[in-house]
């Protein structure tokens, strides 16, 4: 399944930046706030990336479960067919033996 682009969720980061632009800041707090904003933005990107990875992993796990269950079903059918064939052979053998008067 092709990966779809996920739309960016609007975060409060843009609103915070606008509010900070309006505040009178001295020279010492400006770099600190910029660093803080950069960290928050980076964390939001990481959370978004992790969410995509978790979703991809869940899709992969679902695919694997379907594959394994399909394989299990095929194996079950093969074993059932083998069992039915053995039952048929035993039944035929019993019928043949009873016709000629042989006991087990």
C-alpha cells in the first residue's frame, strides 16, 4: 500500500511565535525563547514521525497476521485432505477384508 502524505496538524507553535513577537523581550530572553521554540518544534516533528512509524508498523503487523492465517488455512486444508484420504483407505481395506472373510 503506498504511503499517503499526512497533513500537518496545526500546532500552537505558530500562535506562540506570534505572541512572542508582540512581547517586548530583552536580549537575554530572546535566544532562550528561540531555543525553546526550536525544541518544541523538533519534538512535534519527532512525534509526527513516530506516529507514522507506529501506524506503518501496525499495518505491517496486520499484513503478517493475514499472511500467517492464510498459510494456516492452507495447511489445515492439506492436513484435513490427508486425514480424509487415510480414512477412505482404511474403510476400503476393511471392506476388502470383510469380503474375503479375513479378520484383523
